């Protein structure tokens, strides 16, 4: 199917890249083989897209890291490595920090939105082990919206290890809508372990919709805990 698909206008092969990335969830070797048939820049972008899909799939993180190490272009490899680092669990904070450092070095030539994304991913990777360093890196992002999104991601990743620090990070987000959404995500992380604190935080939300989402997250966590205790 992919062999018969022509490149998109301008030679970017974006449609093919999207298909290859989607296919990777079901047949990774075949998807990689198709990516290898593309010109180098498109090949590397396709491999980044594959890694982006895999990091969210159960058991896909190691495969994503293996894919990242196949990428030839330093900037694209940086993004793929940062994706992996950002999705590592808190108990692998040391590994995440090392990968984030490597990604920042490799991606030093990126600009604009690509650099904003790289810093967001690396800040998220640092969050579980060094929240202050994560906030400092996210704060380097010059675009207000991208910076707010990066801080929200850091707060969510920090929540389980440093709950009060996570709330402090949320309170430092300038954009109200992003701040409210970030607090909902933090509440969702805290609800299974600290339901009373999560409930108190829900009271700080201004939006009725965000408050409702937070209360649902708390109720779901309490119901899950009750079922486990029975």
C-alpha cells in the first residue's frame, strides 16, 4: 500500500510519514522498512514520528529509544531521544536526566517551535528528579503559550514526587486556561494518594468545567481505591 503512495507536494512525504507512524503500532519492522525507503530527511522525520507513537504504547519505550538511535540527523535524533526521556517513569530519573542532556546537546541547532518542543520534552524529563532545573529549562522558552504548556507538563510530571512543588509550578503559569488545565492534571495525579489535598486544590479552580473534571478524577480514584480494599 505505501509503496504505491506518491510523495506529497514539495517532496515532504507527510502523508506517507503519518501512515508509517500509524502502522508502527501493529508492525514495527515493516514500518521501519518503509521509512528506510524515504530520502534521508524524510526518513529521519518518519522515524521521529514512529518514536512519537511508540512512547505512548505499553512496552514501546525501549523500541522508541532503539528507533531514536537509528536517526542520522542530530536535530531529529535529539527530538526522538527527548520524547523517550520525557516518558520514562520517575524511578528512572537519572536515566531521563542523562538522555535529556544528550538531546539538548544534539538539538542545539534547532530553532522556533522545534526548539520549544525540545525544551518542553527535556524539562519534563528532568521534572521527577530535579524540579527546579526542569522549571528553569521550561522558563527559557520565549513563546508564552509554549512556555505555559512546558510548565504544565513539568507540574504534572512533578506531582507524584513533589506535590506542593507541582502546585507552585502551576500557580506560576501566566495563561489562566493553561493554568487551570494543568491544575486538573495535577489533581488527577494526586487523587489516588492524597484525595483530601486533591479536593482542596479543586476548590481553587475558577472554571466550572475544570472543577467538574477534577471532582470526577477524585471520585474515580476513590472508587478505585475502595474496590481494591474490598
